[in-house]
């Protein structure tokens, strides 16, 4: 029965290599999910300064912006599996040092921020390389189901199961969630080591030439270019609001550590709903219209959170937002992977990463400033107004997604 269930969850045609990749991804995502709640709670336990809390979010988002392009070049020039192993191994070491500082009462706000920055830096290289593995292991026609399985693991373990576990472990002892993350990240390294990749025949070129090639390809491909632009501008507004979410939950909604973790869990449950609806949705609605509807939902999410003081209302809002996030993410990843040639997957993926985290860094700086000078709801009002403007400006551009399956080499 177990074998039958596994075959339905991960069909045999996806291959043994993809199953090892999926197992590694799910294991690492559980560890990262624990850190989703534990990281902000750690900084909030050391300081109540809104700017420093938002700085923690910015330091988590800045490394992908700084190192994203170089990570893409490395992924396209070297063994992608080994990059994942080395990067996650480094993360385990940083976590061990962080835990030692906690146990010996040597941890300061500055040390915590440095550790979070190093963890994210290593994760940039691991995530970029890992994102290129599925197209190497799975046939193009099966990428949608493969990405759905990977995203389901992310939603279930990183967002649904991990955060409340992280919050509960943090309440039991500050070091416990980070110890759990270290063990799970290490297990992920062992699992991905079992993946066997096809031989890479990509010719190595200079770093500058490689970066320019990836940027040029992205700019020239209408669907991928539109995705990158949309992600950039909407993550500015999202980053402004979400950079102070832990303070919003505490000061506006009156939630403690566990309650904050449960907010993320509710959003992940919405994501699971999006998982179930995604196939049927894409059969009846164009990708362009799906993304248009998603951007309207995101805009209204910021408005609703700005006005509510009820944790229950906020939970319903985040449930719907979670469904939107999964549908958007699954569409974006599949469009990009289908369109991009194998030898450019890392670099074009890194351009997408720059768009994601560039917006988040800019947004977190705005959010921290607004929350410090006005109040904790100000970033959400900014996010609503900015998103509304962006929806109008990007409305026509989203029709380019209709051409997402037209590959360019």
C-alpha cells in the first residue's frame, strides 16, 4: 500500500533521481520552515526596535540580491549537485556556531544578524543550483507535476508544519529550533548526494560574459521578462508589509510566539488549497488572467490587514493569500523552466532571484522606516497603495504570459 501511495504521489516516470531530490527538498524545507518562525522571534527577543527587526528581514533578503547572479553562473558552470551539498553543509556549520553562542550566553543582536545573513548567503547558492536539477531529471512535459510536488513539500513542511514547530521549540528553549534545523539540513545533504545527473556538456565562459548572456536572454524573452518585472515591483510592496509582520502580529493582533507561527501555518493551508485547484484552474483560465486575479488578491490583502485588529480575520485573509501565493509560484516556476534552455537555467533563474529579493530589500527598508516613524500598520497602507498602482501599470504586460510556452534559445 505504501508503494502504491508513493507511486501516485511521485509517478515512476519522474525517475529515481527526482525522488531523491524531492526527499532532500522536503527534508531541508522542514528545517527551513522551523527557522521561518524562529529567526524573527530570535531577533525580536533581543530587541524591540522596529528598524532592527526589519533589518533582520532585509539581511535575509539582501544576499540573494548581491550574490544571485554569481550563484547562477556557478550553477551553469559546475556540478549543481555538489553546489547544493557544499552550500547546505556550510549552513549546518553556521547553525552550530550560532547555537554555541546561545548556549554560552554570548549572542548579541549583531551576531544574530550576521548569522542570519550567512545562512541566507549559503541558501542562495543551494537554492539556485537545486532549482536547476528538476529540468535535468524530469521530462519537459512532466515539469508541472514535478514542480507541484516540490511546491507541495515547501508549503506543507516549510510553511505549514515547520513554523509552529519552530515557535514551539523556541518557547521551550532558544537554541532548540536551530539545532533541529541543523540536523534536517544535514540530512538533506545526504539525500541529495544520491542524485545522479546526466553529463553536462556546457562550455565554460568568463563570469562577465556568462552574466550578460543570462540577462540578455531574459530581456529578450517576453514571458520571462514580464514575470521578472512583475515579481520585482510586487515584492517591493510585499516586502514593506511582511518585514514587520512579527511586530504586526504582536502589537496589532495581540499574538504571542506560537500565534505568530500559526499565521504562517494558515497561509500554508491556503497554499494546499491552491495545490488542489491548480490543475483544474489552468485548464479553464489563461495564465495571464490567473496572474491578473492574483495581483488583485494581493492588493486587497494589504488593505484588509491594514484595517483589521482581529487575529481571526487576519487568518482568513492569509488563508486566501496563501492560495494565491502557491498558484502564482507554480505558474512562474513552470513558465520559466519550460522556456529556458538547460545551459541557461542557473543564470536566468538568478535574474528571477534578483527580481524577487531586490524588491524585498527595497520594501523592507521602506517598511521598517514607516513602522518606526508612524506605526506598524503604515507599511500595509503603503503596500496597498503601491500594489494598486502596479496593477494598473502591469495589467497589459501580463498578456505576454500567454506566450509562456514559446521557448527561445
